[in-house]
C-alpha cells in the first residue's frame, strides 16, 4: 500500500473482517461442503471489499497481492518440483526399494518400530502423509491385523511415521507452505524443526519398541508379505543402489544447496537410473515429469502405492497457494493482521509465551477449520510480525505453526486429514489418536523447549 492511500482499520473492523472470514471458511467447508479453492477465493473478495471500504485504491490492493506472489514464486516453483521428485523416485525404483526392504525386516517384536521407520522414510521420500497412509499404511494394517496386533495401535504407528515426513520432508507441501507464509528459507525451517522433532521422534521410536515386546509371541503372515515382495521384485530391479536418488537429495539438503537445485539434481539422477536400470523408455521418463507414473501389476495395493507423482499431482496445492498467498499478503499489508496482533497479542511479553501461543493457536485453528493448510496460512501471517518484534527468528514461527497444524490435524476427527486416515485405515480417529505418539509428543516438546529456552533462535540481521 502507498502511504498516500493507506488507511489503517480500527480494532473492531479488523476483528469483524477476520472473524467473518473464518466463519465463512468454516461454513463453506462444513455446511456447504464446497471446495477449498472456491471458499478461499470468496474470502479473498471479502478482504478486498473491506480494504476498498478503508479508502484504498484497487491498484494498490493489486500491488499488495502481487508483492506477496512475487515473494512466493521460489516456493511455487518448488511445489512443481515436488511432483517431479515423486515421479522420478517411483520410476527409478527408489520407493519400491524402500518398501521392499521394509517388508523384508519385519518381525512381530520389531513390527511397530520398523513400521514407524518405513512410513517415515516413505513420507520423507514422497512428501505426503496421505499417500504413505494410503499405500504402505494399508499394507502394514493388513500385516499387523493378521499377526493380531490391535489395529488402533498399528494405525497410530502408521500415522506417526507418515506425519514425520509430511512435516520434515523438503518435498512436502505443508513444509514448503509453512516456509512460504512465514518468509522463511526452506532449509532454515527444516533445521529449526529438527531441534524439537529429533528428540520427539527418538522418544516415539523407543515407546513403540517397548510396546512391541508385548507381541513377541505372534506369528508373521509370511505368505502375504512374500507376495507383495515378489510383485515389486518383478516390476523393478531392487537393490540398495536404487536408494541413490534419495541419498543425493539428503546430502545436497545437508550441504544447503538451494532446494530447487537439489530437487532437480536428485530427479535427474533418478530419471537416468530409470532409463539404465529399470528399463523405462525415454518417452515414459519424459512424460512422467508432468503426468506422473502409472504402474500396472497383478496387485492393487502395489499399483496404488506406485501410481502417483508428476507436476499435475501438485496442481491442487499449487493453485491453492496462488489464492492463499495474496489473501495473507492483503490481510497483512492492509493492516488487518497488524491491528489484531497489536491488540490480541499485546499482553504477551515472554518469548516462551509467544511460541506456546503460536503452537496452541495453530492447534485450535485445526479444531475450528478442520484444515491444516488454512491453519498454516492464517497463523503464519498472524504471528510473524510479533515474532520480529520480540527478536525471534521466523524459522521458530514456521516450526511452531507446523507442530500445531500439520501434526495435530490428524487427531481431529472432523478434519479432512482425520477423516481420510479413518476411512483409509479403517480405524476411527478417536481410536487411533492415542497411539499417534509423535503427533502428541512433538507439539508438547515444542512448548517444553520454549519454556526451557531451547531452540529460541534470535532473528538474523538479514531477516529483519
């Protein structure tokens, strides 16, 4: 907004605009059961109308929205590359190799910790918790049920592992979205999350290992497992070297190579491997970049597991972000968020209280709106100026928003994620929620660390 035309809203106007927007989103999603894109687009029109009411010119409103889009362009490009990485990792046999070796090492005693690790690796490689639960999760539910392990426990383990990658993977849409809306570098965001996620994951792994000893006398359904492994062994060349693309991506990420460059290099390695090791044709390799991969075997579970990816698979998240970013940018630059933060968060004086508020606010947003994407967008925009004011790095905010939204949305029975998990795994949310240990432990760890003063990074001069 230009100084000449900018008019700051009053507290009641800002509260009315923001509250009405939230109520509309809830009504659109729950009552009308409308698509999220259309609901957010109408919300954007509502905010534009209120900005015009303040006397701001449309040309300045458009500039504010375009400025937000300009800042988000690197992340939007990354969204497209996520689909490319997933398709290339499937075509190269990387994903199949992960599942194959995971099934090979299953044993009743270590079923839960191995299953957790397998789902974690799957979700890190593909960046999707839904895809992991809908594929590897279904396999593990079948195996665990055959062995006699309670299905809520198995489902909780699957969701904990799937949520880990959805939160930590550089190719996850929520990971990138949290970084975008808080104006945080992707790798800084992931590095910040490691502070609280690492001890949370270790504790989760130890707890599942301890619980697993209770089922030491159970038998393993070797026939079903061997059948799945046989199908994958027929469809792909399986060996440890097929994990090279994933290793390349992780090494480049640790070296802080720009995310888009790391993804392109890892995808290129995977596509070359698909040509020379998996016998894929040049046409199939090139087409997979946009269309993704379609696998056809005599096993429906394997087909569902390995048929995904491509730029087209990211269209939903990409287009949603193109609406959400202008919405958040306008809420900020028109003054609505600034007024709310100044009035609602003015009483927060401690850095630990601010981090706690961000985590809890994201969790409450999931309860109210049943959608982690909206929770990330709203809370990222709502808190970032307050984090700057209190000299806390934006990566702490992006971490806190993910802990309250990405992880906790799986525990809400009426959220889109909770409904998906319950329908896919065949276990009600209220039954598996207590066993989704990482989804509980990580947010609590984030709050504990905030009060202990651990991981409260100071804002760097470049981010000021």
